[in-house]
């Protein structure tokens, strides 16, 4: 469901498996895994020793299927695909509560990042050749980019009363892959809370919600992988309690032509891949939907503008990793981020 690569992935499961020893004999850690949104999920729940997780697993799978049916661009029958297929500006589409809630956060992120995050950037992604089965092999011309740019802009999307959606240009295409996975994490976390659990961790493709604490009473330990192509090491470990974490990066999806490197992270304002030396962004926020969108937006904004924005928000922190001209990595962190590092 999401074209960009995650920087956490299996590291979360590996790191937490080493850190979840439970000293209380009447409780145990339930581990649930599966596939969704073109990636995998790993869930850990601190439960009574005799709790049977089969029904919870079924509810999780059903809930994720609901979200996929709503926002997967790979399914022709999804709500988002039906919206993209509207061929006149006068048509409207009644959408689900899931789709509507994601769009509400999307609109907030679009405003906060001043358009650096934009859910209508898909025509540019396609023009550059990203997201397909084969790596891009050409650089589009300035004329081709200029022809696509007028179709890009979240302001083209109109949210009407009664949860109805409309676009003011029939060529606009919506893709929420850079925010919907975070929403999936939030909804599964809400489902688990509704089942009566308060200590758990949900991870989908590297996006995380940590609720409560581990069985030993300590915060959940979540690893951020090293932002270098092919490097499986851990760049840092965060101690998380009642927080969401999302990471975006450019190091696994790019191509090189004529000695120049082109990232899959496209600036919606210019139509070109960003060239601001940012290799990864990790954002902590109250919800994973917000963290997911902000991480992508900061990739476009760059370190200073990204920090200025985050430092002006409540309960949001970030780590921005850049590659310096000499090839070394350097960190930019928001005001209180370092207190979460182990």
C-alpha cells in the first residue's frame, strides 16, 4: 500500500523479542504476526497467562482488510480507486469513516508542512517511474513535469458534508500510501484497547504504536535501523510509552543516471526529487497517522524547516539524519527527542 520503504521493519520484532522477559508468572506476551498493505505486521500484547488470542487475531485481520478495501490503490474496487476513477468534477463519492478520518489528518499535515506532504503527488511519482516492478530508467523532461504539476495539490480535493468527496480536476489522483499505514497502526491499537488491554505494541511495516509498558515495567524498546543501503544495523534505540513512531527514508528507493542520484521522495512544489541531503526522518507523535505524514513531509522540507515546525508542535519530536558532503551522517533532533534515546 505504501511505495516508500520503512526503516524499522523486522528490527522491531527482533529487538523486542530480546527485551520482553516477563517476571510475572500470571502474565505472558502474546505475539501475533501477519501480512497486510504490502508488508508485514508484528503485535505484542501483555495478557493473562490463559488468554487465547485466536479471536483477537481474527478481528485484527478483519479490521486491516476493511482499511485495505478503503485506501489501497492496488485494488480497483477500493474507495480510493473509485474516487480516482471519477471523470468529471461534478461527481461526488460517499466515503467511509476510515477514509474520512485519514483525509482529516492528511489535510492537517498538508497545512503544517505547507504542502511538502501532498496526497496528490502520485502523477509525479508515476512520471518519474517509481512504484513499478522495474526501477526507473529515465529522467522526465522539464516540459513533462510542467504538464503534470497543475494536477498536484491537496487543495484539489474537496471534503463535503455527509462524508462526500469531490475533486476540482478530473485528472487528480489521490494516493494516501504515505499516511494510511500509520492509520492502520492506530486502528489496530484502538481495537486492542477496546478488548481491555493497555500494555501492547503494534508495528506495521516499521510504523509503531507503543501502549503502556513491557512485562518488566520498563518502556518498550524500539530500534531504528541504520539509514544506509544494505545496512541491517541499529542506528538508535528509543524507549516508548504511549507514543507512536513513524520513519521515512530514501535509501532503498532511488536510481542513478549519469552519476546523479534521484530519490523517490518528490517535492510537490517543483516536481523533482528532493536534494536536501536528508536520508531518514523519524517522528514521534500522539498518533501514528500524524507521525507517518509528518515524517514524509519533513523529508521534503529539509532539516531546518522540519525542526522549526516540530518544535512548534505539542507532543511531537523528531530525529532527522542527513548525509554530509564527506559522506558521514549527522543528526538533527527536536528539543526533547534525546530523552527517549537509550
